[in-house]
């Protein structure tokens, strides 16, 4: 079951029995018959103490009470739990304080009030977090059916890219996009993720892309998808039988976005090489596609922007930081990068808002879709 965290459920989860399976005590105190309180009794003899997990005692007499612990079975003959703060104990005798109350089923969770056998507690399509895993465990299931994790290969291209830790020349740049993409995928619960670096060699790129395409369900490429002389990726993918679905999207950053299907239905994403565009397109397109393939969909959040912005002729993704306003409501403060290569501007941001084409501009208070990194 531990391997199912952040997976997508593919079966109904039903209770194996009533939940809770008995009338469950919700607070440390004493269990007693509320009718005796209603009749005016304020003192009770302590019969015994019952712990959680112990076989329930039977109330021996109406003028008695049983010390009880949170999570214990409600003793037959009792229907009320008085908390510690409302009574005093001395020499085996309980005396209720003046503020004590004793309504039937006070501080007791009734049997089956949460769930009952035959009624699904979780249904297919639920993404499994801590709360959902607890529900599965409560159903007594050691194994469940979930969506398979896709095998994802993150590929960066370019002779100019140098690994961290290696000597770098003035005309070269660090290979950072792949690390960012892998980290983003891992943060979202994808565990079968690897990465590779391909040089700008057309024959080598075609051979390696073919090997990686055969071994994985998803390829996420960073760079090499534009129209430059050394952008060999689209032609190599076409030669390998990858069908282009679209190329270029009316958006900034990330206009040269590429997407296609491999011969066996593999998903192939060609992300722009600029760091900001890479992460934006990953979050806006790649992650939702992977979730959808695993039978899970998540609607974007909605936030309001704090500052006005100039109009745009195409969709625009603006990095933002979330902050509460004077009323405690969450608002988005824009953090514009200097350009699609300004990855430093993303540090400390929470995600980005998607601004639709709107030449007249966006006033403060404009409501937009928000995507967390």
C-alpha cells in the first residue's frame, strides 16, 4: 500500500464492516446511563476502568459508572461519556460538578456513522494521499488496483549544455532544465523518471531517440524543437514514426511547444529550451496530460491579481507569489521575469496565472486560473 501514494485509484473501496465498528468513545472520562442523570443522580460508584482495545464491560448497576478511555467500546448499559473536567473522584466515588451535562450519546460516535458495508468510501479516479490511504487501510485492504506509473524520460539537447560539477567554458551554459523537469515530476509523485542529454548530432539523435522511445511511455524534450538549423528533434521524431499533433501554441512564454504520439501511443512533448518556458509548459500541458492518462483530472485554482497589467494579444503565463490581503484572502502578486531565460525570477514564486488574450489589459482584482509549480 505504501507504493500507492499519489497513485490514482482504479477500484471502489468499500468498508469491510460498519465504521466505526462499535459505539466508540470520543473522549477520556466516565461512561454512565444518562437516564440516571435526568432522574437527578449526581454521584456514582466507580465500577472499573476500561481501556481502548479491551473487551467491553457491562454496567453492573444504574448507580455505577465506568472510567473509559478514548477509542474504547461503549459499555453496554451506558449511553453517555462525561469528560474529566466535569467530575471529581474520591475513594471510588464520582461526584458530578454543577456544569456537567449528560445527554444520550454525548461524546460517543455511533456505530456505522462514518460508513457501512456496500457503500463505496472511495471511487475510481481518486488520487491517493494520506487521508485516502487511511481509508484504504481501514477497509482492511493490503493491495488495491491503481493506475500504473508512466515511464518518463526527460531529454535535453544541445552541445552548449554542461553538467553541474564539470568545467565550463565562457560560451557554454549549465544543463539545468532537465534537473528542474525531473524535480517537478518527482514532486508530483512520479517515481519512474530518468533523464538523458543528446548532442546536436542528427544521426546520433535519431538513434538515441529511437532507443528512448522504445523504452519509455513518455518523452519530455527540452530544446531542439524550433526552426533553427540545429533543431533536429522534429525531423528525428517524424522518422521514428511519431505523429505530430500540434506545433506552436499562441502563448507566451512557450510558443514553440511541440506534441505528438509515438507508434505505440507514447506521449512525446517537445518543450521550448528557455527555462521559464520549459517549466511553464511542463506544468500547463505535460502534467495534466499525465494525470489524465492515469484517469485523474485537477481543475486549476482561481486567484485574483493584486497589480494591474498591460494587455496581451495571446495567452500569457505570469509567475506570481501568493499572499493574503487585509481580509485574509489569498491574492497573487505578479513576479515578471526579465525574459523566458530568467529562471532566477521563478525562485520563491508559488506558480503562475494564465491570462487570456485581452488587449485592453488586466485590472487589479482580475480573476485568473492559477497553476502551482
